[in-house]
C-alpha cells in the first residue's frame, strides 16, 4: 500500500510541475494593458515633439511583440491618427496618420514608458 501511495504522490508532483511549466513559461512577461501602452506612446510624443502637446486623436495598437528579456522591452507597432499643432500657414492644425514601431518598457516604479524603435 505504501508503494502505491508513493507512486501516486510522484504522479501528483509531476502533474504540478508540468502545469507550472505550461502556465508560466520561462522568460514570459505580460505586457501592460493596451490602454497603458497608448497612454505611454502619447506621453512620449508630447515629451519629444511640441506639436503633439495639443494632440487630439487616437492610437491603435496593431501588434505587441514578444518580450525582449535581454533588453527588457516589448516591441509594439501602433497607428496614430488625429490632429496636431501645425505650422502657421496650415491654419494652426494639421492632420496626421502614420504607423510606427515603439519599444515599451517599465520605469523604476513599474509605469510603462514608450520610445520610438529606431532600428
């Protein structure tokens, strides 16, 4: 009877190990929510281009890539559509629509930050 019990315990332990390997793959990190990624991209644009200080539009997340554990970021492809502050001869507002690649990383406080991914 003891042998059967040991065998049964080993099966349970093995099943648990397989469960954790399947559920929690090594090196897999969940990206921030799409809303937080969108906010990070807009904040990045506002901080790096004064024309975006009055941005009125949308950010569409096209694709979120796999986490780069070596450089600690998620690659993201996003489409930005809307109006920004334009040049004076354009009446002050300009329409913009483009797709760009970004890297999303977490700052020291766990907040998502964005940068353009210049390859």
